[in-house]
């Protein structure tokens, strides 16, 4: 599903891009690279490194070949910045060619080290046994060649002949940058249209050449972008520009003017590959013979597509292969495929029963889709939008003005039940591929109550401080999906995961083999295990027992870091309903019991209360976190909520002998 420059986006935000193939002498710009005085704006950040140069120049031929020169240089200031002298560039070996590479380090004493060809690595871009792709990455690791005061620099030239006609440039990265620029030189008949994000528009410097025009955008004195825990996606924060490279009529390059145009262009490619074999027809009829409703048929066939083994085959990526599924009859016969293969396969299965379905391009992960830049490169995943009856009620349905009611289903997410949507997709946007009727749609954010952790614990205390008991838990929605992944993913040790969970609160705890019951049809996952804890309570001279009544999921600090907050906070949804029955040890009675706590805000709630009898304590706790963005000016309210919750979570009960 990925265009290869999606990896460039991630690379730049983690550490600036370095590329190459070959070696040579430093260019002219390298000679006076080290500034005599570093600017105050950069030094005030006390950064690990400073980007001295960040430049890209692309020359476009009349035939549509792009020749791009990238040059960058980074000054390493601290040992923590050594790892920033590692770089990589993704490319497609079907359409791209790295023409040259030159890379050096310049020591604080002025000594130049030149990297040689055999110091570079060339690997497939996605290091996974489930990936077959023509996308590759050329990389170099210079972290062992630099010291504080070193400069790492490179210059690379890459030729590109793919079919795409959109690009991106990130002016801002993790370190302060002195200068960042990008330019395009293009012949008559071509045009460049920039779109700026998280910054004011920059007027380009226009240079008229004999047979072409060059446009250059430059930004100087750029502060480093410091991400914080639970901050918005980098694409919402960093200063960057998208570039539409508008080709003349007849060019092999693709340029999209609207989301509808993307749908109209890609839909025929999917439709042409919804091939149905006699074996598929027979399989579908056999599986759905007992179905009594259309919804039951949809569920049966959706779960069949979900069972296809995930293996990504992304060949001819530079020619659009990353967006083109394999023929659906081939997916059936081989029983493997990636997201677009499984989606197109499901479309064929439903087609046999006369049910309409549309591929839906989405982004899986934390990222914002920008409405004002129609581009398929904003997406990395493909799921299904299935047409359902008007009277079908589900929070996972899109109400489309022309296509009707569309149920969102991800056949790649094998642990997400039918009728649910993976959390990484909820609240985002996607492009439904339905010809001229398709375009950009909003994906539902499911109500918090659809994802629940319902936990019951019984604890039996002993007079010497030990305790044993039973934990039962039912998770629904995306909470259930998380448990299924832990329990059923190949090579996952679910027992060890549970041991680590309980032992993080009670070192030395012993856990029985977990008993599970996966009710996937209703979206419920059941877990049950016994436990023994050697020091549940602290025994004070055999007179007092002091313990924390909350067995697990106690927090002692908020998750947003200790540094001064400078960014908004994106909360992840959480919904807990917990009941704990504590059977008191023989010969002890309650001396001190915590006060009940109730905290209610528009973004979160927390309730903790205690009931007791002569021999038992009943603890009831509920927690809800809404999937909302908390603006920086309300950060104090957020930390206040967590401080109250921390205090309540850490509260203690005291028992004493009468």
C-alpha cells in the first residue's frame, strides 16, 4: 500500500535523511560548512545536533524524468547525537536509480573522512518475512565515525521515472536547522503547486532559464521539533510543504486534482482484478447456504477474507504496484495476500452474492489526513466499505450521501470482530473507491462503551501477609482485540505477559495457566487465572496489616513526561469497570479505610468507592478516558485529574488485631 516516500516522511522526523552509492571529493558547499559562530536560536535549545544544511534540487525533463540532488550536513554537539549520523533513502528498483553518492565526516580538528562504497548497506525497505517488495533502502551508519564537534555531510543524486507526480518536503526536523530549501527546475508545459502545513506560505524565488524555470523555497533559523508523550502526529506539528508537480497532457505521471479523481482513477484497477473462479463460487455457496439474512452472509464472507494469511507482495511499486491488488482468484487459490489483496478478495466474495462493497484507502496509525491535498500517498492501508440495509444499526457505519450506508470492516485486522473498527483507524478519513461517486469520507469514532475492560477479582488474605485469589476479566471491542493479540499471536507467551503484568505490582507473584474463551462473534474475550502473592500486605509486628486494595493497574505518575508541556495531549480511550472482593484474614478487623473518590471532567472520569462488612471489603473502581485532544491551555486540568487518580490508586487499607 505504501508509496516509498512515506518512509522518507518517517525518516526525516526521526533523524534527517542520508543517502548514497559511491564516493568522491567534497563539493564546494562543504569547504565553508562550519560556521564561525552558531546562531543564538540554535544554541538556546542546547541540542544534541544542529542541521547546517538541508537542501534538495529536482530537475524535470520534458519526458518526465526527475533527477534530484539532495545535500545535507549535521553538526554533532553531544554523544547523544552520534546516532543522528545514520541515514537512509528508500527507492524503488523498478523505476529509480541512485546515480551518485558522496559522504564525509569533518572532525572538530578539520580532518575529512570519506566514506567508501562498501561502507553502505542496501536492503529491502520492510524487514519482515511477510513482505515481498521492489522497495529498497540504501543506508549508511556513521555513528561510530563521529565525535562531539564532528560534521556529517553527504550529497546524493537520484534519478526517478515512476508514475507519481506529488512530493513532500520537511523544512523542520528534530534539531534546529540553519537553512532548509527545496527547488524544482521544470520545462515549459509543467507547473508546480505548493501546499503549506503548520507554517505561513513561502513565496518562491523564481529564476528564468533558457529552456526552463526554477522555483526555490527557502526557510531559515528553524527551531527543532521536540515531540512529547501523547502529542499530536508529527505531520500536524512540523513545518512542511506538499508539492503537486502538474505535468502536461500525455505525461505518464499521475496528478490528482480532487479526491473524487483519485476514486475515478483507481476504481477500475480494483474492479478489473475482482476475478471469480468456479472454486470460489462453490466455496461461497457452501458457506452461505444456511445464512438466513444478508447481514449473516456478509459476516460469514468477511470472516473468510479475514482468515487469509497476511503476506505483502508489493512489486512494481514505482509503477503503481503498491496500490494494485493481486487478482482475487489468485488470492483464493494461494490463501495469502496483503491489505488490498484481502479487501479485493472480499469484494469478489460479496459480488457472488450480489452484495456491493467498495475498497477504502485509509492510514493505519497516528496521522492526520489533510483534506486540502488530494493524494493517495496520505494512505498506507486498504479496508472494506460494505453496503448494508438502511435499517441496519451500527456505530461502525458511514452514511454516504450517494452510496448509502457503508459498514467499515478491516479484513487485515484478524483480531478485530465484525462490526468493530481498529482504534488506529477510528476518527480518521479515507477515500472510498466507487468511481465518480467515490471520494473522501470520515471514518466513525466508536462510542467508548463499545470497548470495555470488565474485571472481577477475589482476594483471600492470610494473617502473615500472603494472599491468593482469582481474577476474571471480560474485554470487548478494541480492548478485546488487544487481549486476542497477546493470547493468540504466534510466538507470544500469554502466561509470561500476565506474570509480568501482576509482578509489576506484586513481585514474586505466582500465576496459574490462564484460561481463555474467545467469543469473537459477540466481540467478547474472557480471561481467568488464579494467583498467589507472597507479600500482599505488610505485617507490622503481627498487629497491623497494611495493603493497597487495588491489585493491578495502579498508576504512580501521569504518562505525559516530566518536562514542561509545550504541546497538546491526545488521550487514548480507556474504559474500566472493576470490582474487587477482599476476604479479610482471621483475627483482623478494619482500622482505616480510604475515602471514596469521584472525579468527573468532560474528558475523563474516575470513581473509587469502598463497602465493607465484618469480614469483607468490596472495592469498586471505574475509569473512563475519552479519545479527545486536550489543548495546552487545559493541561493543568488534565494533570489535576491524574494527580487525584494517582492518590486514590496508591491509597492503603489498615487492618488491626482487636
